[in-house]
């Protein structure tokens, strides 16, 4: 049995929150550079260059890569052979609070009715999964609202089939327009239940940008969706071109015979995510 103190978890989450705001991961930077190099639209190509420059300045000068520092989303995989000394939930929330306070990041979390800001960017949204082993994997995904607001969940009839899923995803991306600050990553959750499809869509964003599904038929569908989304011509920030999306990631889960849940969680070009394994 491995013991991990909650104070260590708090410090790690604090550091992840600050790093995520300032440093884009190599997968998204490489995807932006590749998009810049293949882009045929002059304006779109210029904007992609600006986005890369912005990311470099943010990392160098320790300035948030985007003014919307997002809602904190935490995904934890907790090994069953780990004993946590102290309060895990308290450590996670305190870690986010410290990260936003000490990183001088904007507090964007408020009460949904009174709209009163909590002043700490907490509570963060936490998802915990028990897994075999003696480690804790922590993934931090700060989610800006320009992209989050463009997400959706629909319960399609099974008769809609694959073509119905494809049409719904493309329609949702077209309806989003420039709001999610494309080029975007499109997370799709297919199957499960009402809440599972939404969670799958968000979890899909944690996969390295452009990494295909391990299921061959799902990987083919991801490629088709990406191709057809980019063929619509909305492009970077809605100014046209061939790069509306950098990737489509789909996660699937068995569902009821009378149901076809489809969750879509869109991520902006500033795809901030960090992870660590304790």
C-alpha cells in the first residue's frame, strides 16, 4: 500500500493550474504549426502564425495564453493500492484556488443564479475513477467558456445511425461558427447514457491531438468527420480556409438498444491541459 499525503496533491494541482495557463503542450503546438504550414488561405495562415507567436510569448513571459483562464476540470485515476492521508477533495479544491491566486489568473467561477463570483475560481469540477495499481494520475483541463458554450448533447433515435451522428456533429460545428475560437478540437462522446456521453466527449479531449482511436471503425469515423468539417470552409476564427478543426476525437460506450446518445464538447485552439502521475 502506497501512502500519498493530500498536501502533495494540493501542491501538484496548484502547479498544474499555473503551468496549464502559460504553457501549451507539444501536441497542440505541433498541430498548430502543421496547420500553418499546410493552410492555403492567406488570412488564415497569418492568424495561425499569430496564435503560435502568442503561445510562445505566453510561455516566455509567464502570461496566460488566453484571458479566459477557464473553469478547472480535474480527471483523477486513483490506484486501489493508494492510501491518501488527509482530505482528497479539499486538497484538489485548495490546489486550484492556490494556482489561480498565486498564478494571478482570472477568477471566472460564479453562482449560476446570483452570478456572484466565488473569488477563487473554485469549486473545480472533479471526476475520480478507481483503477488498479498504486499511483494517482491527475489531469487538469481548464475549460474556457467560448468553446464550452458551443457544446451539446442530443439523444438521437437509433435509426439515425452513423449518418445521423455525422450530420449532427457537422451541424453543431457549423452552428458554433467562430465562437469557440477555431481551429478547434472536437470531442465526441457516443453511447452510454445522458450523462456518460457528455463525460466521454470531454474525456476525449485529453487524448494527444490527432491520436486516433484504438478502434479501427471509430478511427475511420474520426478521420471522416475531420475531413468533412474542414471541407465546410469556415476556417480559422471563421475567416475561411481549410483548418476549422485540428482533430476529432471520439470515445464510445455501449448504450441502450432504444437510444443513441451523442455528446459534443468543443475545445478552442488554446488547448490547455497538463497531467502528472504520483
